[in-house]
C-alpha cells in the first residue's frame, strides 16, 4: 500500500490532490513530505470572505505544514500557495482546507497534539513529537476555542461556585462547575474572586438560562452570596458543607493553640502537645496512637476538650433528613455554643445562625448536592496544574483547565489517530 493511498483514506482534501508522497530532508532530518496540488478545474477560495475567486499568482516555493507523524517520521504537507483576486476583498492569499489562517500546523495535527495534551504535559507532548511547546499550546488553544464556541449550555440545573488558589498568597481564581448528575464539567474560570468575576459568568450565560438553574452550591464568601442572590434568586442556594466544617475546625484549632501556649507559660503539664490532628480528624480516621492520645486528653477539664465535644455534637447535624428537625438541631446546638464562653465557637455559632436558611437548603435538596462534588473537581484542577508544574500566565491556565475539565466538543476528524 502506498503512502498516497493511506493519506487519501485518512485525510482526503476537497479540491486538492496528493501529487507525490516520499522522503525528503527538512532541516537536516529525514521526513515524510506529501506534495499537494490543486485539483484540475477547481477555483481557489478567498481567505477573507470565503468565496471562490480568480487566481492572481502563485508562490515559487512550497510552504510546509506540520502533519501527524507517520511511523515515527515527522510529516509535512508541501504546497505552493496561490493568491486570488477577489472582487470584495482585493488580492488575498487563498484559503486551504487543511490549515487555519497562517498557522503552519494542519488541523488534524492540532487535534492530534491536543488529544495527547490531555494525557501528558505540554512539554512532554512537544518532546515526544519533536515540536515546540508553543505549537502544542496553540493547538490546544484552537481546539478549546472551537469547543467553547460549539458547546451546549442548555439544560443546566445545578452549578457549583468555588475559588481556587493558583499561586502564593491570596492569588485566587473563580471557578463555576455544572454539577448535574448526568454532566459534571467546568463552565467558567475568571481571575480573582470578586463580584465582577462571578457576575460575568451569569451575564455570559444569559437571563433565560439563569432562570433554568434550580440549585447552586457555594461557600460563605460574601461576593459570591451577593451575586447569586442578585442573578438567580429563585435557585435553592446550598451552603458549602465542607467550608462550614472547616470553619468550625479553625475555631477549635485556635482554642487549642491558645490554651497550649497558656499552659506552657504557666508551667503546667503540656497535655495538649501533639494533639492538633487528634482534634481535627473524625474519630473513625484516627490512628491507634491518636485514639489513645485523645482518650487521655479528654479526661481533663479543658477549654479545648469542651470545644472538641461541641464540634463532634455539630457533626450530628448531617445525619438528619428532615429540614424541620435539622433547623431544630441547629438552634439547639447554637444555644449551647453561645453559652460555652469560648469566643471562637461563639463567633462560629453566630455565622451559622446568619446563614441558617442556606444550610437548611442542603436538606431541602435531599442531600443530593453538596460541595463534595466541587471539591472533587477542584482536585482535578490541582492534578492538571501539578502535571505542568504550574502556569506562568492566566491564559495558559484557562486553556488547560477548559481542555481538561470542560468536556468540550472537538472538531470533526476524518480519522481517529489513536
């Protein structure tokens, strides 16, 4: 079987033919080069308006376009570009079906590189296929742009909103996910975690699609709460269970640390030493050593012990199914917490009372939706960035996350390369 037959089977070109396919030296490397000629009688197409036009002239030398490697050999298309004389656009270079604009990479090769970029880092893809990092980045960018333009945003019923720290300090980005049971994907990413960052998503989605959203999960970040109330007031807003428990653990950790420092300064036995994770973990996740350590500490009459017991009592809230009884338990727990004389716990109890309706929405949604889904998707964000050892620009991060987590449609290809 000839290489020309193979190319005609996997990538037939309308209006063009493969004149010859063979080995040629390109930049001192033996490569497969397929020389392309216009089909007899076919008119060139103007790159400006996309209409057929009369030929004006033609380049003397052929231009090389990167194609998918064949049996380990770097492959190229070689074609002498024509210029056309278009009535509407004037003199323009013709449009060719295998490449977009002035790109030196063919569309099948862009898709090929983008598909491998989901499995490997962009640097590894470039090294494996003897191309540059920029070529891989441009290929992924074009595939992502196509996917964003052609993705379907209809029927979104549940979304999750969260922030993710992409660098040192408070360098956050805003992430919005679709968390429907049948479709979980990244819908939106924006710099910072401000009102404007999240509002741009709802503006892009449109008023009609926003009205179809029935559930939204988020944390207690005020800008998010403000925008959600403004843009989708009819949706059931479920407060992030993960961050609620995390805030309670922070209050407990603060009490334990302050009490440990006080006991050390006053010369008491340091019974709270090495107990940070004993207090923070759930009982079923403790090691045997941590269990023994915790049992010893619980025998003392300490503020930390009192705070730990309140923390464990709060965990019982999530075992309720009825919104009515969940509300009853919250009021009962907050009553005890406000009389505990533990300022961090009292501060947490005030926050729970303030956001009680949003916490109860978790039970109204019958526990089907929670921030656990969002945290799982955030873990994939961490994996994607760790694979690349981070990204220097927000644009590169945005392209990578849409490509990895966006579940975007891809351009059609005449042949699946793997």
